[in-house]
């Protein structure tokens, strides 16, 4: 798992041949008392590249957070940290995809409640200035919500429709009845034990590769140079190349999607980014470490 803040800037950039936009009809975040009536929490559209979510944090402070499943650790801006009364201390240490080390001051026991009144477990988060990571004229954002905030939860992300829905045992059974289960590895050991990352399996002739599931990733697929050939890509091609992504299902069925890939030097086997994830409904059981995929409605 990496503290993958690279994904925020990449997702907002217009990468040659890879640019995409989220559907214009995506739901906007619910606000105020009406939020308690919805079962599916609406996600906002952030510059057509990312999803955002409304959060009520410690002390009733409301903020707009980016939703980044690949960042490993949730964080807030220094301004928002002051609003919630956080006097940061210590450090959370992680690594970007390139291997670059990143140290963030930390805030402990931060409470977060999402739309519809869904309360999350108190969390240790980082403090980071978002402004240098976002392009000029970007909307204000108060932080980033990563999978560490959702640890132990069972939920479905439909990034195309712009919804986050928490599952009950009954709804989970219905949701996954016709879905493909893809084995995952869940990392909770990085960033001083505070972060969480999910990687999906890709079988190759030489062994399994594990691709990080990253809603903040701007490229459809990133592949590590040393394993690109085994993953079915040209390791000598530095530009985006046509690529067929194949995630290996646990019961023989695979998730297959024609897309594009970029080969680069990094510390992960690969990354599945936002332009791919918008094609799927992804159900994650972060209590049982399982993942299912179904096609998203276009």
C-alpha cells in the first residue's frame, strides 16, 4: 500500500489519449436534514475526474472530501484540522508509487459521519495542504477520504452513478448473487499501521500480480515495467497503449475490459484507475476481505 497522493493530480490532468469525464448527470452530495432519508449516499463530481463526498467531522464541522480509494490514509487540510480542534503531532509515514517517502503530521480520534447519518469509527488521519496538488481554479476541498475510514464496512461503490451504499447481510447476498468475486489483498500494515489499501488479483503464466484499486488514479491502468510483459503489455512502450485488462475471478470467471495502459517504474505491480472503475459497481467487504464486480449501467 502506498500513501498515493500522486493519484489526485494525475486524475485531474488531461493525459494524452486518456482523458475522460464523469457522467454529467451524476448525483450531487446530499446536504442538511434531507441527507438522513437516503439509503445510497450521493457522491459529488469533482472537476469531471474524481468523486467527492460530504463529511461531518469532529465538532460538527462539515467538509467536502475527495474520495480516493488508493491514497491509503485519509487526511485533512491544515485549515480543516484547525476547525476540528486538532493539534497535530507525530507522523504518518508512507510511500508514493515512485517510492518517494512522505511524512504527514497526524490527528487522532477524528470522528466522521457521512450522508444519511452513517457514522464511521474514530480515525487517525494525516494533515496535508491540498492546494499545491490541485490545478488553478479547482473547487475547494477540505481533505481526502480513503479506505482506512471504511475499514470493517461492507459497501458498494458505483462511481459512474455517483453513489456509495452500505450493505446489510440481505442486500449483500442479493448484490453479489450474479457478481464476479475477485480475490483481493488488503494491506493494513503500511503507514505505521494506520492506512488501508486493496489490490485485485491478475493471474499470469509466472504467478499472480496484484493491482491496486484506486478511484483517485487518472490513468485506466498502470503497470510496473518489470511485470508488464507477463501482464500482456509492451514494457518498451512509454506511451499509453491499447490493453485488455483481465482480473482473475475466484471461481473461474474473469473481469475483462478493453482499455489502455501505461508502463512505468513504480513500487506496485499495477494500479486500476478511475477510467476503469467507472465501468463497474465494486462491492467491498472490508470485514471479510472480499470484493465483487458487476457492470455499471451506462
